[in-house]
C-alpha cells in the first residue's frame, strides 16, 4: 500500500485542538523570539517575546506562555522551532523536561511560507516566529524526541571523529608538501610516508643533508633511537642504502633548515596525536556498537560503514 502523505499531515493538523496554544520560536545564538497563535493561526499576544538562551530566559518563556494560557483559557501547548545549528538543543530538551510538547519545522518550509503573512519575503525574528507557528498549524512538522543515551553517545563520537579525520588529513597534506619541497626523492624510497620506518626517518633525518657522510649502520642506529623495533636486517639495510642514495642525488634543501625541521617535527607530533585520538574513538565506537541490538547484522551489509 502506498504511503499517503496527506493522511499524515491531516493527522498532525487534527492533533491541534481548540485548546492549544501554538508557540513558534525563531532560534538564534543569544536571544530567541517567540510568538503565540491559536489553532487557526490567530495571534494571541500584541507583541512577540524576546528571551535569552539561558535558564532565566527559558523560565521567562514558560511563564509568558502560561500567562497567555490562563488569559485565553487554553489547556495545551505545542512549541514549534527550527532545528538550525546547535542552539535549539538545550531549549528543546528543557521544554520536554517541563512537560511541554516540542515539534520541529523544516527551515526550507519556513522560508517558502514567509509571504503568507504580509506578502513579503523579508526576514525578522518576530515574523519568522509567527511563520513557524503557522507552519505548525498546517501540520508541516515532525515530533522531537531525544534519542537513547547510547545513540547520543555514538552520534557524538562519530561527529568528533569526522572533525579529527579532517584535521589529520590536513596535517598529512602539509607533511607531504614539506617532503616535496625539502626532500622530494624521499617518496621514491617510502611511497607511503605513514609507515613506521618512514616516520622514524622523518624524525631522525628529515633533510638530505642529514644523511650525507652517514653509513647504512648509522641510519639503522638512528631508526633504533626513534623506538623502531627490528630496524636492521636485510630489509632494513637495503632500505637504509636506498635512502642514502636518494639523499645523495636529492635536489631538495632549504636556506632555513632549523625552521623547516621544527615545522616538520611539530606537524609529525600533531599528526601522531590525532592518529591516537582516532584509534581511541574507533575503540569507543566498537564498544558502543557491541551494546546495540542488530548492530552486527547492519555492519554485515556491504557498503554500510
């Protein structure tokens, strides 16, 4: 059977009764604006309410709504707001704790309905609050219900991970740029600069000049001092010799070697710290997923991360 969108909208409209005060709130960073209408969209106050994004401001809003309810003899309240940015979370959750129903309005719907009130697409906070209330009265909203704690935790960790992945990628790009400028032949020895031997080389011998007059044993010893296990052996000695040959024919260099080396060391430190953060987040995500039913089945779906 096909889903009938009109039936869903009608159900949401019928939910709003003659006993409802419909509150539209335009969300901002510091000061929100609110308007109240009845179920037909008629304004119930002579002017809007501006209230701060603080506990005192939230109480001011609730007291204002309750006063209007008492004067108009309305027993129910439905608050509509746009989920723009992150400034609405605290207000919506606080209202739910006070037993107030909260619904969300799509910002695109609000934008398209701005001309309904005064035949003008102009924007101001009181008008937007009134338009939001109108949109709610027309049934164009969705219910807001906080997710279970485990889902909120998972969403937070994944959001944080996305941020640090971007930061790590940016740092990696700067390190590659540094190598291309100061030791371009390095990439022929280590196509993947993130492997342990490459990182040890960048810390111990970042410039071609640092490798001149050194032997393969000196390079292996430098890798060992950087904490690399099994730095030698046949493979290690071969890589050391290849790195020395690359340094001998390198076209790279800098007239500010002290500053360039310092820049690279800072980049490497920041990169490795981010990698550790991401590994910790991956472990936290795994632990959270292990506690969710059906998580294993969902992860088995090809292409689903």
